């Protein structure tokens, strides 16, 4: 099995597939039995592949709002950055439809991508996303694994990733093939400390911002 990132959930499953499985990364070979959940601990060596997999040409931001205003903040973010192809991440598939409905109500073509879709439906949605008929693809972490859309110029975390590895996986959907990309995390005030932990562990500048008068404005913490 080959993957840009290998979260603990995958290594845990791999242990049941065979005998003495190994993780090969660069020039290192690590027994999977020696690996533990990564969490948000900056000293955890499992974060290193995530850091290395992040495209270097990304801008990272976060903004703070109330939960009921997140989709509207996403809309403002899209317009401010003039994003043409957007992937918005949520943690649970059952929430995708509501986000798509709200975006469509605001005049933004959107579609959901989740594991319950048939192969044909998934293929149709991805084709529309790639050719620009769908501007925003709202998806879950699992459904987006292996998703490769070089045209994607904006990734938005409508809900926080569970750890730095998942942040890196989401962020890596944009800025592909040397292109520039933006990653915006929309969080609530009590979640800001999580963003700061991600910033520290990944050693990337995740700047706080606002969207005012159709522009992205960097603010001070």
C-alpha cells in the first residue's frame, strides 16, 4: 500500500492484514507494532512525514466565527480569495448535505462527496468539479483520500482535523504540481488553541485573518 500520509487508523488496520507489517518512509523502515496514535504532541516522530508532504507554496490562515456562521464565512472566503476550485472538509458525512444546501442557496455551485455514493455518482461529481461545473466540493476526510485535482486552489477546514497528519493530508489537496494554494481553517473561539498546536507541530505560519469588504485581512492575535 502506498500513500502520501499514513494516519494511525491505517496502521492499526494494517496490523490485522498480515504478519510483522513494516512502514517504509524514505530510507527508514519502522515496524508498525511500534507505532502509537500521533495526537497533537509536537515531539511525536510520526508528524515528520506529514510536515514533509506539505507543498511549500501554500498560504495558511484561520478565522474565528460561531458555528452557525461557518458556511457564510466559507462563502466570504471564496469570494475574497477569488477561488475557482474549492474543497471544504467536514468530519462527518451526515453534515455535508446541509452545508451544500446553504452554499447553493447563496448562489455557489456545490456538491457533496461521501462514501455512500455509487462509483458512477462519485465519478460524475468529480468530473463536474474538475471541469468547473461544481465550484465547491464538500467532503469528509475518508472520502477525499487519494483525491487528485490539480486545479484546486483553496482548501477549507469547516471542521478541525483530528491531528497534524490529517491537517497535512487535507492541505495537500491544493498547491499541487507547483501551483500556489490557500488553506483556511474556520474555527470557533474555544478551538483556537488547537490551531495553535497544529501551527507549532507543523512549523508553519497559520495566520489569523478576517474577511471584510471582499478581501482577506491579516489581523493580530
